[in-house]
């Protein structure tokens, strides 16, 4: 059966053994440039009340910092504290890799909440639109995870399984052929981005529906895909990421029900 022989270099430009420009950092940069462009477009169309181009720049900067700090905090203190311990130098060494999606999401949400209070811009109107390019960027991030040969899947001998055995950049390559779960998740994120875009443009749902649809669908699909990732099961056969993802899906379902049960908003300008 056809298989993928993985020998990709995680560095776009390597300066030292551990430092340089990585494909993963390019995915983050692409994500925020794409989000800036998209929010600039919807701001020109007047879709977000009180939003200006200058405020878009402020939101992008705040969200970038929130995503970076939140993703690193969760990776170090929630998912991998037994690895980092009480070593502050290691906590901030983001150039060595290690950013957790759930923490990045929390960081962006908190930054958006601060921004919405500071400038009187509706939180949900920003969130409904920002999640579309963010989903595209998350897909690019998963491709970067694949290039990095991190988060490998479980053993799998079917078509297009990934063989890391000949990768010269890995000190200890995973044994056997494995599911390309990073690519599964990339495809999931891009399909989700398309769905959210159509949901927003065609159905014009109430404020918050697109945002919570992203949270719920991302969490539910990731929960199932995690059965194919080679990670430690910590509770009832579930990984820590599955527990967080399942919680996301549950909270989102409750939020959508509450929005739909609320009063029907007046149509017109945001």
C-alpha cells in the first residue's frame, strides 16, 4: 500500500541547532495576516459596530499576544508541567516548540473581551467573523505540525500511512507506520472554515451562533479524531485534550440553545 515517507525539515531557515525560522511560526504569521485582512474587509462593510481599521490593528495585536501567552501557558502548566518543572527559562523558550490550542483559544477570547469593553465593540460580532480566518490558520498550523513530525497518529497500515523511520531530523522517530492525524485535522479546519463562512453569509444567524458553532464543531470533531492520535489516556480511555474538547462541545451546545431561545434581534445594521 502507498505510504508517506516523512523526511521534512521543521526549519524554513535554521540559524543554530535549536533556533531559526520554523514552518510553525510561519503558520501563526499567516493566520494573523489573514485575520487582519478579513476583519478589515468586514469593517469596510460596516458589519461590526464601532469598529475602525485602527481598532482592527489593535485587536490583531492584542489577540496575537493573547494567543501566544495562552497557548504557552496551557502547554507548560496544564499539559506538560511534569516536563518543564520549576525552570522559568524553559517556560518561555517558545522557539523550541510547544503551544497548546486550547490555551491559545482562551487567550484570544480574553483579548477580545478586553478589546470589546475598551472600545465598546460587540464581542460576538468580532468573534463571529474572526473564527473564519482563524479556522483557516489552524489548518495551516496542523500542516506545520505534520512538517515538524509532532503529534503522530496511532499505528496504521492502510493507504498513505506516515513512516517516520528515515527522518534525519528526529532523534527518536516513532516506530511503525501511522495515521496522518495532523493532515486529518488540517482538512477538518478548512472544511469548518468554509461551513462557517457560508453560515454567516447565507443564513445571517444571530450574533454568537457562528462563534459557538466553531467552538462546538471544533471540539466535537477533534474529540473523535483524538482516538487516532498517539497520546496518553488519563481518564476513562480519554486523553487530556479530548476532555477539554468534549467540554468545548458541551458548553457550545448550551450557548447556542440559550441564544436561540432568546428574543429575536432586529435586522439591519450591526
